[in-house]
C-alpha cells in the first residue's frame, strides 16, 4: 500500500513539475524517483524482516529478545530513512542549482 502511494506521489510530482517547471526540472525529478523508491523499499524490507523476528520472539514469550529486536529494528529503519531524507535534500539542492541555469 505504501509503495502504491509512493508511485502516485511520483506520478503527480512528475505531472506538476513537467507542466510548470519545464523539461530540465522534470529530468531532475525523474532521475531521483528511482533512487527514492530503492531506499524506501530497502527500509521497508528491513522493517518487515525485524517484524517477523520480533513476532517470533513475542510468540515464544522471550521479552528481552523482543525488546532488543524492536529497538534494533526501529534504529535500523530510522537510519535508512535518514539516508533517504539526506539524499532527498541533496536532490532538492541540485534542483535549485539547476533552476538557476534554466
């Protein structure tokens, strides 16, 4: 479901940028869509993997292992998303430089 909304967001973003900002800005947006999809897919995969391990620990009534897995999973997911945020910030900065030369 999240991937579907991400694809809709990219589609609307492409339409708006293509209509109002031109082909160079559209190329900048298009080149970052796949990177963001990759990073978010990786982060979601990590979250789902930790969810499976945490549910096994919860079902086995291993509270300490469950808490450790939840903390590690949250930290790993946050780390991935901070990387996505930083790459998005870099893309926005690159787009602002690109806008200066159009």
